C-alpha cells in the first residue's frame, strides 16, 4: 500500500515540470498534512489562513476565519469574487518577501506568499483578517452596502475581528514566507529525487533487458563460451585460473556439469598438473590483447579454434568453435590442389614435346621452301604456273611460317609460365628462421640493376624475423619489388618503403610504392594466373608474377593482400608466421 502510494507520487513527480498545467499542488503535497500545518499556524498566531490555487480558489479549508469574512463577505457573490481576486494578487510571486496589503475585499490586513516549485508558481498561502487603526466602521459599512450585506451585522462582525499591531503582523508574515520557501524547496527536492529514482529504474530496466539479451545469446550460441578468472600465488604470479561461468554448449560438448565446474580451478576440472595454456591466457587477461589458436583434441578426435578475449583485467573468456569439418574440407582441398598441381605439371611438360616437334618441322619446312624457291628461279620451266609457284615459295609460305613461329613462341612462354607455377607449388620447402633484414638485402641485390636504372629510393624499417623457406621468400619479395619498379609513375621518383609489424603469432610485411596504383575493382583479379591490368601497355610481363607470390604465401600458410589508390601507389601486405610451423 505504502509502496503503491510512493509509486503514484513518483509518477506525478516525474511528469515534466516545463508545462504548468501538469503540476498541481495536490500532486506534490499531501493536502491533509498541510491543512494540519495551516491550522496549527493559524491557532498559534491567532490569525486566519488558507492555501489557494494561483487564481485564488481555496485548496485547503479556511482556518480561524473571522465571522466577517467567512459568514458575511464571502457569502455574497460580489464579496466572494473580490476575496478570490485579492487572494490571487496577494499570492503573486515576490522573491523579496511576503506581500502585505489591505484585503481588496473587506479591507482587513492580509499577507500572501507564493509556493513555487521548480520555477512554477503552483499555489498561494494567505494569512490575515486582522485590523489596526487603518480600518474603521464607516469604511466597512460602505463596503457592506456595496456588496449587498447587512450593514449592522457587518459592523458588529467587524468589531469581533482581532486587532494586531502592524509590526507583529509583519513578523508573522515573514515566518510564513520562510515556511513557504522551505516547503517549495522540499517539494522540488522530492521531484528531483523521484526523477532520479525513475532514471535509475529505467536504466535498471534497460540493463536487465540487455543482460537478458546477452544471456540468451550466451546460452544459445553453438560455440562453447567459458569465462575464467586468474588465480595468483603470493608473489602475484598467475598459477591457475578459475571457471566463473560457462554456457550450455560447453557442458553439452564436454559432458561436464555446470555445478562441477563453476568456481573450480581449471587444473582440477581438466585433471591436469598445470592449467592448459596458462601463459597465453594470463597474457590476454593481463594485457587485454586477444589471442587465437587451433588445437586438436584427441579424446574427441576434433579440431577446435579458440579465441581468447579479456572482458576485464584478470579475467578472460574462451570462445571455442568446432572446426573439424572445416579442417576436413581444407585437407581435401589441399589434396585436390596437389592433384591439380600434378596435372598441370604433367600437361605442361607433355605439351612441350609436340611443340618442339612443330617448331622443328616448321624450321625444316622453311629450309625446304628456300630450296624450292631457288630451284624455281633457275629452272627453265616456262609455264604460267611458274610465277604462282615462285610467289608461294617466296612470300606466302614464309608468311604462314612466320605466324606459326610467333604462336609457337607464345605457347612456349605460356608453357614455361605454367611450369614455373607448378614448380613453385611442388618445391619442397626448408623452413628456417628468416633474418628479414638480410633477406631483403638479397632481394635488393638481385634487383640491383633495375633499381639503380630508375634511381629508386628505398626506405627500410627495422624488420621482424619470421619463419619460412628462404629461396621462395626471396622469389616472392623479388616479384613484388620488381612490380613496384615496372609499375612506377614515371612523372615522379620511385620511393619504395619496406616495413613490418608483429600481430600475435604473425609478422606482417608491407612493401609500399608510389607507383601508378591499381583500380579498386581489380584488387582481387590481379592475383589470377595470366591476368594483366593493361595488356597493351608497353610493360613486359606474363601476368604470373603475383600468382606465384600467392602460391608461395599459401605454401607458408600465410596471407597476402593489397591496398591501392590509382595514381598514388600500392601497399602489398604479406603475413607470415612468427613461429616454426609444419608444412
Ligand atoms: P605482370 O607484372 O607480368 O603483368 P603480375 O601478376 O606480377 O603480372 O601482376 C599482375 C598485374 O597487377 C600487373 O599487370 C599490374 O597491372 C598489377 N600490378 C602488380 N603490381 C603492381 C604495382 N606495384 N603497382 C601497380 N600495379 C601493379
């Protein structure tokens, strides 16, 4: 019940204060309580009192009203009207103090103060109905006549009105002013408090909604999610971690009961001497830097990908995805790729033999045609067919042979390119730690002539080391760098910047040039075999340089991509492993 009342008041208090009609005195104060205060005030001071709305209409019942006002003046229509008008004027906001003046109805001394809440004038508190020498019988008699009241009775009632010195009345009025101000500020504080409570409530509601949303997401996720907290020894070193929460996917996949894991140490839950991946997980929980890895879990014959993030210091969450099917597809893809690689090798190798034959027989045909031509010139056949035979042997056949040679050479190039690609794929790698700075030195030395020829300016940062096959990496970066030279912008000096950065277990190398750049639409296409952006441009190439780059990166289980702006330049990124890896 009390709570209900509180809620009603709260909802009233939280209405906007801006619009005056919305605020009613009764909504902010309990009228019965104020009535009591008003009655006691009137009783103690011996003067009349009432609280009215801003236009003078009573809100409380009059206390201690004199007979003159209550039973005579206010009983006449005109008198009551004048009383309301006077009360409304008396209660006008006056920051300096109470408004004290003779009543505009009966002429007795009255005082009024305004009750103002949050800048809104909501009520008037009036006191008075006392007299001193200012008022006299003649005046009151005239007023009785004016409002149509009985003259003698009015005079008699006037004489019953308590007399009070002006000084005492002012003192009482000042007390009233203080009281009204106190009431106003208390009411305003109540409103602010109620608003604050309302704000907390709505924030709490939004928080609960959001929590429910995430809770249901957490529970319904197919991925296993576990939240942990680090456990430290007396020297502050992490020695284990505790499971704080886990979702249904985790309990379903592991078969562990939630109650058996929550608040228990990982070493105990997984029955091992030291908690798995303690070092890596501690780093995430302490630095906030996320970490990701894949692992094979033998008892379930499953591969898992695990992302580790830290929601707050000393805490980390693992999000585990079953990637077994993906791994299987991947293995299948690698196998198919190897098969294709073999086909490519065999096909390009076998195509060579007929091509060499075509080339050989065409050369022979060329020589034989020369002989026929010589014979025709010296023969004394005098036939009209002789001219035609000479034209064939001298012009037409050599012309056709020329076409054959051009196309044979083109096909030879293509086959060479294919063989080069397939050889790259088939190379057996020797993975060692690569000193990146000396690797780039070798790359630059191999391109020394081209770089010097165009007066290229090289800026090389301090580079991080990685793991890989040195020869393949030299070939890969040479392809990228020689492209920077080939596709330079001839209207400015070529600048090539080489840098690297660490990212978890990877090193990302960047080769940046200020060349002609690549159209955004073609950023994916350039990696295709034989693809060239502008085949007609006067720049030599077969369109296989970047496909070889891609193949080498794939063999290293890395990633390669490019960012570019036409006419500004390109940035080729190569991501390689920071650690030793299996082929
Ligand atoms: P090629 O250089 O023989 O054409 P690539 O496979 O090496 O073949 O490159 C494919 C295409 O990518 C090139 O034709 C060129 O248009 C574009 N390209 C490669 N590197 C750059 C670069 N640094 N700046 C601008 N364009 C480039």
